[in-house]
């Protein structure tokens, strides 16, 4: 989440550098140079250590509060019935800018990180980039067909720690919006380039000039310039009293003969930024690439693999995030819960007897709170039974909706049939048809439509979790027939998109009543 006011105090000392996108490899620019090589490693959190759980809860609570305020204040009745795709103008892409204040309190998209990771790994080929980006940015694209696939990694731990480790070893710059990175040990030449400072001088991309600039801070160099023991000491002094003036923080951060360094409070502060050597750990999952996992699934896997670091309290945790839903109604994550539990149970059974658990704690919204919902893990007979029932429902749905139905349409209809399978009241076929084609069932979008979309997303994401846990637990087991039936789940940028749903159903009216579930 960053250290409050740290960037504000240190940003005036940042230097402007040129980001040369044509420089191959992760090279070490001379310390006096004002150029930096293009990054060749994009790191995502694969798991967060146990001490970060309070931070995770506070983030979820912040998202919940934003959702509550949006439910109270967002005027859905004045929103347009539909919105065209956003096509940013050239000058909007290469300008340094912050988020408009009117947007800052909107709830975050809980699938953003997972979608970006998946897209970098498998969506953005050179052809896709050319088809979707108006400007000529071919000089920034590597020779590979998928320029970012091999460079995008899910690290066994925190992305910040891995970025700091590489920066220290190579003297490279880390492109980030997180002020915490300045507190990590980046070595004598490692530095941070602030993401929101990246821009071109004119605000428009010039393929010939290729001049992209950003603001950089090298913590070791800045510490010498300020005359402080280290930027870590500066950050520590700031956390002890955030309201100190800059000169007072500098004075508190000066070398005191090791008194501060030997204190327990300071050592506890630094522990959050230390390398746990998780990069040295072996890969998990025979026959399955951990790099293909969703971040939440990856975190669950690492809690089994390295419980000392990620599951020291003996109970695996899953943080599902706050959905875009109606805060006044029951949390939409209850839909798909059985599928997530089935996935957790199947994976749990694949582990050695001394590496199994009886429950998984899911952190979800319950009313006006974020709570730990304990999901009981089942034994093998029940798991086999439930997998068989899922297979039957999927096959029945295919027969009902038609085997020629496009994949992305099928999964939306299947999710709707699951949502209304045991419901006491269901919408009419006409209402469902209108929702699919327009995104709302009435005259315009209201919170009932937002809630239904959240329920669809929860169901489909839960099936994704189940599929990935089946894959990693039994990569070569052909007897797991349900896995093959789940193989056609669309990528997240399609599966979680309201606009893609509308486009998919708009030109071909579906007369079937999805409120009549398959047997």
C-alpha cells in the first residue's frame, strides 16, 4: 500500500531519464547516464507472506467501503443505457497523469490483476497489438510473436521483493507506482522509475524519436545526497511520525552509530522488505506450469508448498476481492462456492497426508464487513461424486443450449442456469434475453442488473479456479473428465466483460429461458 508521504517527500529529488525501448536485455546503465534500458521482466505477486494478511484485509475493507459508497451515491438512473468501447486518443496514452478525483472512490475491478497477467502471457501477440493499437509502436516490440509472454512471471512470493533482488544484482531500474520499493535493498545502483511519471515530451508517440521519459530515484545515491544513513532509515523515521517536517525526518535518519539499527522496532520494520529467498524454491506441480495459474490460485498453491512462509497459522487463506455488486444484497461470491470448495478439496487430496488441511478460509464481504468464511474440505468419495454431478450438468447444458453455440455464449448461459437452479423466483425468458443483449432487464441499468452480472462473474471465476486446481493436482490424470469439459472456459477479458456479453448476444436473439436450468 506504500508508506504515506514517502513519495511526496522524495519525488522532488528524482531525476528525469530517457527510457530507451530499443535497448535489448536487462542492462546496467552507467550511474551518471540519463538513459535506462527497457524492462525485460514483469513481476506479479505469486503469494504474500503471513505478516501481510492484515494489509490484505485493510485493502479489502477499503474496497468494500468504496462499494458501499457507490451503492449510496452512484446515480445509475442517469447513466447512459450503453457505452461505446473506449478508444483513447494518442495524446492520452503518453501523458503523465493521475486518476481524476471523481474516479478515485470507485470500487476496483477484482479481476484486473488476473486479467492483465493472463493477457500478457497469452493474448497480446504482435498481430493483436497492431490490430488494437492505432499508433506505430513496433520499435517497442521484441522479435518474439508474444513479446511479453516469457518476460511476465508469477514469482513465488512478492513481486516487490523479486524486483528488488534483480535490481540489486544488475543495477537496473524498476518501473513501479509503489513507494515501498524505495525501502527495499536495491544495492548501490538499483533504482525506481515512477509509473505515473512516464511520458513523451509532446504527449504523442514519435516512432522516429522514440523519446519516452520518466522520473527515477536511486535510493543509495539519494541517501548520500541527503546525508542520511539510508532511505530505509528515512522511511522508518517517517512511519514513526508521519507529520514531521522534511528537515526533521532527515535529522532523525542520520547515522546514530547503529543505535536505531539494533532496535527491535527497526528490525521488525525492515522484515517486511527482506528477501525470503523464495526465488530459490523449486517449481511446484508436476507436468503443470505454475506460471499459467491465476494469482489467487498461485497463492493457495504456495501456502501448501511453503507453509512456513505463507501459511504459518496452519489454515490456507483465499482473498476473493470485492465484486462489483449490490452492497445491499447478499455477496455474489456465494454463487460458485461449491465449485471452489470442490477445487480446494481435490487439490488438498493430491498432497501428502502431512500436508493437508481440513478447511480453507475465504475472505469475502458479508453485509458491511469483510469476514473469514470457512470452507470445509471434503474426502475423496464426495469429491468424485461432485465431479460426476458437474460433468452431468455440463453435458446436459450442452444438449439444452445446443452443441453449436459459441463458447462464450454457452458459459454465460450455464452461469445463469446455475444461479437460478435453486432460486425461489426467476426472471422471465424475455427479461433474461434483454439482459444478455443490452445488459439490463428493465428500462435501463439498475442495481439488480449489477448484482446479476456480479453473480455471473462469481460463478465463472469459480469454475476457473476449479479448472486450474484440477490441472495442477492431476495434470496427467485422464480420468478427471470434468477438466476437459472446463477446458473451453474463455479468457478473463472475455469472461468478465459485460460489453463482450452484450456484443455476443446482440445480433442473435436467444429465445431459450435460461431460468429453466438443465437437469
